[in-house]
């Protein structure tokens, strides 16, 4: 959805470390509950070695989008798979 809205790749990393850095730069450092879902111990150690970063508002990356579009995108990009919007919920979303 993000790429359809913007016409650009959201996380254009060339390798997994760059990809992780790009995701964290926008979505922030995963919280402790989310880190429980990271099964690769090296990935987890790498993430924990980074400085803490908060989420950046998606409005900054997608100016001019409606609140509904931003809300749906925010919920689709939740790092925690248990909190991430489910397909049925996304289809019923007001956007």
C-alpha cells in the first residue's frame, strides 16, 4: 500500500542489515513484546545494539494522505505480528 501511494519502494535496502535499519528509521525500535517474535539471535543482538529510536509519523513520509489511509498503513506496518491488522480487518477498514 505504501508503495502504491508513494510510487516508491518504502524500504529499498540492498541487504538485510540495511533493510533492518530502514525499517527502524521509520517504524522505530521494536518494543520488548515485539522483540520476543524475533527468532534469529543475530538479528535480535543487532537490533538491541542500535540506539533507541521512536517511530516517525507516517504523515511525514506520505504528505497529503487522509487520516484513514495513514491509520491503515500504520496498522499494516506494525512490527508486532500480534498487533498488526488482520486481512479481514484491513478489508473492513474505512479507507
